[in-house]
């Protein structure tokens, strides 16, 4: 490496947007190389090798400039150095100031021009690459701009997908493989019926959370014979690396984290209207896909064999359509099936709500005044978790039966308007809209936290907060301050969208139960003889609920007791089940 008379000065070449150390032995030979003289003693730049880079390097690695200050990104349109100063200064990119959480995400293999803060270093340049964490998901800094504006292909040459960054595919594949170990029931189902190909000929259009667990679900459907096109049911829940891994595997997937509303509907349209493609099965979470088909493509919807809906919001929309006599095909409401409501809604919520609050706010939950709106399965789990952590929990509820359950569990039933001034934490879990209104928020104390555990983003009236007099301030990922003119501020999590899908990981084992139930529901509707199901909303048959449970008992080394002949006759049951009536409430 060449150096000037100043021992602290080193000559660097700027290639595109990367700073590469110049050396006579370097194999890097770009078309245009601009040399700059940097004085490390004055402007405190530090040079450090932080990643390999495709296209050329010094000693097999790229050397990136680090200034020892805030994180900076060498943008496509930003000059890295001041050409008029021999001791070149860094031109700061205002978009590049990121929180410490973002710094870990910036250092990733096979990407260009991300520099990270380091301690001042006065020694020689280290040509050995230090460890770089790859444990976090990608974000906008990896590939700026709207993915819809780019056309890329996977290693097989397919371009039938749209994701944020295909460079993350290998990382996403490792996450999917890791999730498979915690999805024992779903994997057992795959092995059990794979040879039969029960979904051969099925063309499934899926609108789900594109996270690792649902990627395993998608690949299970493919292994069982289905063709599938997938998009996200939430604009913020997609793991970009998972979407990329699916795209690399040949799945037509249209999803990325941080979609606009226009992006969201565009992606739904793309999965419905693929070239030479017409779906005959629908897998939905929230009802947006079904709504889009009913509105824009009613003829396609009528040709489908059935709908499997996962969420309470989507199930409510299905019931409304069915009540009006406008449901053209059968549907299974998975949300109210035992294997969803008594497991996913209960155990997933119980673990993830606390984790989400801790990740986003670092708040001490003990001693806080918490209000949970809704005492269904999700609300019950929220209340129990908060109570366990020492919060003082009150509940708002419209259903007298749920309200009585809350009272018997030791929670006081209140009206939102009567207690909102004293509340530190509000969690909505109703599936309804405008549960927390602008009037409520105008009366809340400064620093109160607002979040939602329901599917929709309108349980908290976030739209009413987007007015000129209120100032929004992004604090960290998924955390916003909403500042009032009088100096008060509220803390809004995940922009009012479902908290645990946006701000935490979910327990894979519980999702194994839900995903396995979705698979058997799709098989049931697809393989059912004509006329078995009318154009109504059904629950999963009890025998299939029990089958899904059996798939997971092996993981616990559970040994079921078998009924004797006398007991079978006495109870009027079959030896292999079902063991409960269809209306039994577990």
C-alpha cells in the first residue's frame, strides 16, 4: 500500500461508491479510479475491512472508510470526498444517521458502501475482516427504492416475483430451516401425506404473514402437490430475507417490509393474475384477498373451491358476506376452530405481547396501569401476561359473557372514557374499529403507550392522528412519538398494526398447530365431493381438529389412554374419536 510522506496519510481509490485501498499488487482494475489523499490525524478517518465485496477488491476484501462518528451511507448520488481538500472530509448523507439497532443491520455480506461507527484507531490498517453479525433482518438501507420499479431474476432465471433484496435469500433459507425444527406437527403432516399428493391440481393464492413459519407452510403445500402464489397480509410483517428465499426457490412471492397501501394492493393483484394462472383455492388472513377478489374478479372467486380464513377480522367479513347471501363458495373459519383459538390465540399472545413491549419500549410493566380492550381469547392472554408481570389491569368489554369471565378472573370491567386519563398502557384486542378514538387519545396522559393485538390497523383510530397540529417523530423501528401542541406525547407502536407480528418473533411450535390446521382445511375443501359444503362459513370438522392435535403430541412423548369396549358403548363414541361433540367448548 502506498503512503505519502505523512505516515498517517494513505492514498485511496474511490470506485463507484466504495473506498478501496490502492496497492500495486491489487487485482482490482476498475475503469475509473480517483485517488484521494486522507490525513488520518486531522479528520480522524479510520480504515477497516468490514466485508467482502463482489467485483473486485484489495487482497480479496474491500476496505471501507469509517470515520469513527455516526453511521454514514455512501449514497448513489453522494460524493464521498471533498475533491478540493487534500485532507478530504466526509460529505454526510442525512438519511444515513441511524440508531444503534440499525448499525447491526448495516454490516452484511455482498452489499456495498455501508460504513459503521468504530472506536478511533491509530494503528495500521487491519486486513483481516472482523466478525460481522448476520442475525438481523434487512431493511430499506439494503436496496433503496420501490421494488416494483426493479426487475430482477433468481438463479433459475425466473422473474415472476417482487421482493426487497435477493441478496438475502441464503440467509432467509437458513431461517426457514431453523423454523422447521420447531414446527414438528407441520413437518410430520408433510411426511405423512406427501406421497399421496392430496393437493395435486390445487392452485392456491395465499395472503399471509411472510415469516419463516409461514414459509414452511407454503413449501409444505407445494410438497403436497399445490401450485402457490403468495403475498403479505400486513404491510410491516414481512421478513425480507424470507420472501427472498421463497423467490429463490421458485415461489412467485410479492411482498416486502414497509409497503405502501398502493404496494399492498398491487401485490395482491399480482398473485391473483399471474400469467396463465387462475386460482382455485384461497388462503387468507384478514380477508383482504377475498375482498379484492369479490370486488375486482368475482368470476375468478366463483370458480374457486373454497376459502380458508385465519383471523377474526377476516372471519367477521366472511360472516357478513354470507349473511347477505353473497358468499359464492364455501369457507372454513379457522380462527374459531379449537386448534387455532385455544392454542395460537392463547399461547402465542401470552409469550409475544410482553416480548413486543420490551423490545419496543424497554418499559417496566410492573406497577403500570394497563387497559385491555376486549376479553376474547387474545384479550385473556394479554391480561394474564400483564398481570403476571405486575401490572394493574382493567378491561373494557361489550359482551356480558366475556365481561363476567373477566370479573371472575379478577379484572375490573370499565368504560374506556372513564379511565383513559390514568392509563399508562392500552392494548386493543377486539377485531372491531375505532375502539380507541381521537377523543380518547386527546385525554391520555403524556408518555402513555398505545398498541394493538388485533389484525386490523383501525382499532386505534390512527388516521385521526395524521393532522397538521400533531407532530410524528420516529424514535426507533416500530415506535413513534405523537406530539400534541400542549407538550404531551403518546407512544404508538407498529403504527397501530398487529403488535406481535411487527415487533417480535412468534413461538414456532404454536404456529405449527395453526399451520397444520390450515393445511388440513385446504385439503378438506379441495378434496370434498361436490355438494358436501354449501356456500356458508364452517368450522374445521372435529375429527380434523383432533388429527392436528395428534400430530403434535409426539413432541411431548405423550401417551393417550385408550377407551375400553365398555366405555365406548357407555359414551356412545368411536374408539378413535371424535371424543367431543361439535359444540363442545374446550
